[in-house]
């Protein structure tokens, strides 16, 4: 692969084994892999004078010229003073990932996952998805000039299904929920001919792509890490990326601290949040997940154990919140700050629950990640308002 000078390969988060850049999981134990780097000493002035993830090339696996990109990243960090007053903290910001090209944080992750697959000579890339990942996969595969296929559950939003096809991707709609789509994906890829490469959740370069959220957040705060980050969580791969990203920024000298990271999940599908609260090393599979937040309805998180390690190292925790509180958070978020849907509302509801539990200090700077544009979940919010007679 054509990688940056600092990138050495992949290392297992579970057993520490080192492997090359073509592995999807640890060949020794099946654990989640992350990038292994010779982290350089950096100053803000030494970074490339560009916007977006390419600005952090010294801490990324691929150069800007080698990356399959649609100009993802450079999303705004929006202050929400009304919410800061409510939570009793110094300041609250929303990292609005809905501003990405296909309107989700998945763009950062699929950019690098598709780049890695293309460099391996892939002719086709495939992923199971609740919706947004399949859409991003189709968009970045089209950009790379390769084929794509998404495996989505029947309850996947129409918008995602439509845009997979609009981007030229193939799609298999599987009756049931996400775990049914993932099972069919595994079966079909096992029988597929050469040329198929999986970029499924938990893929190491999806995690590498998520790290740029941490880099940008610190950069926008004048290279001061926030005190806490609350992230709506499904598979947990972004939690791993956030923790490793903030750690890399600190090791390079760009920041002098790292934040506490919190996983916010709907209480009916809180595999990671519940395990973190209980001090468990691995999440238990949710037998009957059922939440209105489709992107977070993940019964068996692909990066669950690695995410729990990251939460523990950061000094953070998990928080489970009800669908009712999530919908209230989404509507309030639209009134107080950038447009949020139910997925982003999970961060607001989670932050409120954490504040009630005393997780924040009065001088804390708190960042909430909004992973998906509110407009992608508009029907859900409108139905909620109509049920209230609004």
C-alpha cells in the first residue's frame, strides 16, 4: 500500500499483535485492529495549510493525493450556550457531522476504508449497514471507480436505499433488522468470487477515518482538547477512533491532554453503554433490540470490546437513555443549535443524563457529536411532534 511515512501497519487492540495493512481483523485472536504509527513531534504551524482531514496527514495512513475523497470533514464545531447553561458547564459544542457529503460521519470512515480496498486491488466493496454506511460506501466506491454493494435491513430508510442506487451501488434489502442483513452479507461474501473486499463495521480503516473528528475538534479549540466528548454509539468503532485520535494528538505535542469519552445509546440497545457502566470487558449481545434510532440499533457491536477499552482509558463511561428522551433531545437540539435528528438527539439526552449524575464539572468544555444530518430523520421527528399535537 501507498502509506504515509509515520504509518507502520496495524496492531490488535486485544492482543497487541502486529500485522500488515491488508488484514480486517487480527489473524491471531480476531480482535479489532487500529493503525500503528511512529507518531512525529508536531506543532500546529507544521501541519499542511489545508482544510479537512488532509490537514492531519502526518497522523493518517494515506497521503491526501492517495485518498479517495469527496471533500469530507471540515465540519463545524457549533457552540450551544443555552445547553451549556442547562448542563451547568463552561461550554457545549456540537460537532456537526451532518455537513459531510452524504450527510453522515460515515463519509470519513468509508473514505479511508475504500481507499485501503482500492489499494489492495479490490474490484468491489461491500458492507452491511443500517443505512448511512451503505450510502457512503456507494458514494466513495463510485469515486474510486469500483463497484459496491450494501446489505441493509428492510426498515432502512428509503432515502438511504434510494441514494445507494443513485450513486451506482448494488443493494440487497434483507427482511428483518441489522443483524439479519449482516448475516446475509457474511454468507454472500463467503461465496463471492475474487475481487470482493469487505469494508464492514469494525474495519481498521473505518476506525482510522473516525480519528479526524478528534483532530478537527482539538484544532477548532486552538489545540486544546475538550474535557468530555459524548458520542451516539452503534458499533463502537468511532469511540475507538476518537480515543486513538485524541491520544495521537497528545503524543505528537499538538495537545497536552485528552478528553473523557462517553458512549450514549438507546436503552433498548445499549450493549456498550451497559457494559461500560457495569465494568464488563465485553458487551453482551442484545437479544431483541428495538429503538426508533435506526442507525444505533446494533445488537452485537463489531468493535464492542475495543470501544470499552477506549472508554476505560479515557476515563469516560456509557449512558443509556430512553427513546422519549432522545426525541426530546433532538427537537430541543434543533431549537438550540444545529439541525439534529434522533441520532444526534441521543448525544443531547445522554449529556443531560450524565449531567444529572454529576459527570461534568462546572468548568468543563463538552463536545457532542451529531453523526447524521437531522434532515435524514425528518419524518421521525415530524411524527413525534404530531403525536404531541404540534
